[in-house]
C-alpha cells in the first residue's frame, strides 16, 4: 500500500507560499520597487516545483490505484475545478494540468521507466529551447513521474549546489528565462528538502483548498503597494495555515480535496480521523495503517 510522503507535502506547501506571493503581485499594479526582485528570484520559480510534484503525485496515486479510469475521473474533476476557477482568473493552471495529465501522464504511465526519463528530459528541453511554458508543464509532469519510478525523490547536497550555481549563472546571463526559472526551482526545492521543515505540511495537504481560496482574497483586495502585497500574502497564508492545522486534527482531507475524492470515486469517501494521532504533532501520521474500506488510501 502506498503512503503519502510527508516531505513532499511540506514542499508542496512551500510552493503554495511562493505561488501566492507571485499571484498577489501579478494582480496588483506591480510596484516597480519589487519588479526586478520578483522577476529574478520568485516569478516562474514555484510553478515548476508544483508541476514536478503533480507528476510525482500521479505516479504515487497509480501505485495505489492502477486503474486508469479512476485516474481519468480524477483529472476530469480537476478540470471542472479549473474551469470554475478560470471564469474569475483566466490563465490559471488547473485546466492545463488536467489536460496535460490526460495527454502526457496517462499514456506515459504505460511506458517502461527507462523510456519515461528520457522522454521527460526531451519534452522539458524542447520547452526550454522554444520558450514554451505550457509544454514545460508536460515535461515536468513526466520528470516527476520518472522520479518516482526510479525512486529518486530526495536530492543530495551536490544536486543542490549545482542547481544554485546554474540558477545564479543563468539568471545573470539572461540567456533563457525558462532555464533560469527551472534552475531556480531546482535550487529552492532541493534546498528545502535537504532541510525538510515540516511546518509547511498542513498547507501542502490542503494545497487545492489553499490555491483556490487565495484567489478569492487576491481578487477582492488587489493590493497596490509593496507593503500591501506582502501583508496580504503573509496574512492569507497564516490564516490558511492555522485553518489547515485545525482541520487536519479532525479530518484526513481538506474541504475541496475531499470533494475531489468523492467525485473521483463516485461515493462519499470517509474523511474523519479514524485513529489516535501523535499528541506531539497536530498533523496526523500518514504512515499509520488505514481501514481498507476507505477509497483513496495512499492518495
């Protein structure tokens, strides 16, 4: 039985924080005081992490539930969330995620793992070469899928050091924006995993809820100053984090995550915490056994 990997939940939560900051900035008048810093260090550095993790989550889900029809329903429901989100936030990523998941990840999941990795490298390289951020999503999906198949989930210090050097050089040289973003994302993600702070785990477990609810805040407030952007981002994330910690003491899945699973399985998925948690940790231990009758175990 597959289980969630808590470090990846924490990394997903970290990526949500960066995405929230970028989205708040993009929906503001973009104060020139921080434009340079955002473009050089933040913009484009967190969606690659999220895309890579999506590919990994896809592979981990398939390990627990090999039926591709179930995965197809899961992606279809994600597309519905994305379509609703697109109405108020055109250009959002959930619709492309669902599409590329269906046209790239599902077919690639039938391929031998020795083919998945070079395919992911080829698609990602082509996206960088042509400067296409949408195709880049498909490439990162495939790389995430291959990372799970090769059990290459946790990076080492050498990977982190090389990523940092590449990020600095590519950002300074200004030759390829996407290449600089990828190197920066790799540096952020690998550095984060080397430290592996669990404090971001609640946000990562409620990533869909956090991502969609943050759009509501951003569109309602639309801060116009640097201070406003920072305050709105920090306060929103803090409230979401407190809510996520509280919610996870009572439920296994976040509100929208639970709806996603119910629609995927076409039934009401049990959501209550069924076993005593470690009192030292408000986030339940996801490695403990679960009742087999719960759909979505390990997902």
